[in-house]
C-alpha cells in the first residue's frame, strides 16, 4: 500500500483488489467544494477513476462546477468520468464534451425517447469520450435494453441522484443483467459493507464517495453533498 492509498478507505481498496476485473472511481462531489481538486489528485495518484457529478437542476445542492471539470481536463488529471444530472442535456453535454474528458455519463430519464439517447451518445463519442447511460432506481432495465447497442456502458443508480438515504444493494442485480452486451457500474451510497454484494452481483465499475474518501484529511461534506 502506497502513502497515497492510505489516504483512501483501505477496506474498499482491499475489496476491489479481490476483484481484478472491477474498476473503482471516487466521487469528488462527496467532499467539500474547496477540497475537490485535491481529492481528484489523490484518486489519480492511487490509479483510480475520478467521477464528477455535474448537477444542473432546481434543487438546492450544487454539483461539481464546470470550471473544475475544465481544470481537471486541462491538467490531464484522470481518467475522468463526468456524470451529468440535469433535466435538459443539449447545451450541457456539448460544453462537457468540449473539455475532452474520458467518459460522459448521462441520465436515461432526461432523454425524451430512444432517438434522443442515440443522438446524445453519438455526440459524446464524436468528442472522443465513452458514452455511458445512468439509470435511476425506479427505472426497469427492460425499458433501457433497446439502448444497449448505442452505448459503451450502463451506470445503475442505487439511490436517486442528489438524495439522501441508504443504498439499495438489491438494485445492483441490474448490473449483472447487461452482459455480454455492456459493462455496467453502480453508484450511490457504496461503502465497505455493501461493496462486496455489488461486485458479486456483476458490477464492473463502482463509484464511491464519502466512504472511499473518508480516510483522507478532507473536510466533511455539507448536508446536500450526499449523492455518492
């Protein structure tokens, strides 16, 4: 274990190490705004993905600022996965794609139809990024299955984005139902207790926020910073 690894939750790192095919990402939205750049740098040093929730809606909490996304992309700090949480995607997707990130994850529920999913995914891929689709807890996988051939991966949300409450690990079963068509990940309330069940269910990609970063000397997030 490197000195940088000790700044992250050792139980989560150990569990991921027991599943060589799985990828771990740290959600920088889960720490205070002033600490997000430092958290991203820690994650990069540990060889992990950086997951950034960009939230543009009418709720009171703020997501990762686009200026930080620009900074991370400009400094090539990554790999960088931008998770867009917004009711309208058009202009926001284009702005994020212009930053040359590694992956853009967008919500199925913000797309009007399958054609909108395909168009958004095509624009993301044209920028050089991978296109992943996020699926809210209440959305059945059958509704999303027609989109599989348009995508590079699927992100299963275990809690509603931006909400509080405990994750529902049972929802991770969706991640095991996308093979062989797509890799799938899980996001929302992932910690050392429920991580193993998510991996056993078939998750290839795991996003953890407060639980992963809690071992670092970072400020405690505000009450609204509870998505991951």
